[in-house]
C-alpha cells in the first residue's frame, strides 16, 4: 500500500523560520536596537521609533559604502546594529564589545540569523586599551553619557583609533559651539552665563528613568572635549554625532595624552 508523503511548501518552511526567530527574540528579553531579522523586527515598539535606523540614515552617507579590508571596533555594541551595518559594507573584521551579557547574546543571535561573521566580546570601555592593535573605524555610539568618567574613557578609546572615530552622545542645552578665547580672566564670570559656553550637565539621580545617565554635554562641550583629546572633527552628520580623525593624540615623545595625565606630566 502506498503511503501519502507530507508536502511542505517553501512558504511553510519560511513561516516556521520566522516563528522561531520571533520566539528567540522574545526569549532574549527587551531589545534596545530594532534590527530587521529576515522580516522580524527586534524592537518594533521602541520609544524612539525605528532606532537606531532613525539616526543611522543620517550617519551612514558620511562613511564609505565599501569597507573592504577595513577593521572595525564597535564599543558598547548593544544588540549589534552598527556592527552589522559595517559588516554589510564588507569590513574584513568587526569586533563588538559590551559589558551586558544580554546585549552580547542578542548581537550574536542577530549576526547569526543574518549569516554575518562578527566577533563579540565582553569588555568595558575602561579596558578598551587592552585590546591588541588599532582599528580603521571605531564606533562609540550611545555610550559617552552613560559613563561616570567620560573623558577618561574617551582618552582610552583614542588609543584604538587608526582612521576614524564615530561618536554619538545625547546632547542637551545649547546646540551651538561658540567662538572661544584662548584664556579668560579669573574674575570673568559672565562667560558662564552664556548658554553656548561649553558645559556638561551632571545627573545625580535619574534622567529618563535611567540612573546610568551621568553626564550630558552641550554641543560646545562635546566638540571641545574631542579637540582636547587630540582629535580633528571631520564631519558632523547629525545633531548628536561627530566623525573625527587623530590629529595630535600623542605628545612629542610619542606618549598619549592619557599616559601623561596619569603620570602627572601633561
């Protein structure tokens, strides 16, 4: 007696795949990056909308479309959106680091679903200088204002930048960088009443329900810190993002600014 075989259509296979992706996304907890995983979005109800795509669409055109042979370090990679985007552009090596195991699991899963070979590792920004070598592109997205010691971290990050640093941070207060004098008299207090003067807002408790929102710069402060750390601003593709290149990140003796600061010789 002939037996009837089970006919499984391509549509059924695709549907089962999408159901499994949906299940895994849900199992991994809340996602902060809304990533399209073969038609299933990881954070479709994000309070910032289609984030980070809503910002990335302004940043992406400022970077080369072809990154063949380039190396990328994604600091605070979260769910892996930016690592994935640069790997799609042909980067030979992409390393994403974060301190949150949940985010790292999400990033690994997302890259696996998309068939992209990306490295992810647990590492603090404060230990980033322990990673061997430098990278053509270093992404430092959405991390700066979450740090209790942001300038210390930036000076460490700079040691990893061979080509370009792409930094994004929350900005509050003035969105204008003023023309600054080389020096100000001790009794000149009026300058501090100028809302455009560089400043950082310290959040003692919470901002937006998040106790890790420590320091939020205004526009002038962020640009001042980038220059102070030895970087040249090469592009400002959107309100909260700067693209920079190393300019004078080391002193005449070849040592980095941070090394001099810690040795008391800056």
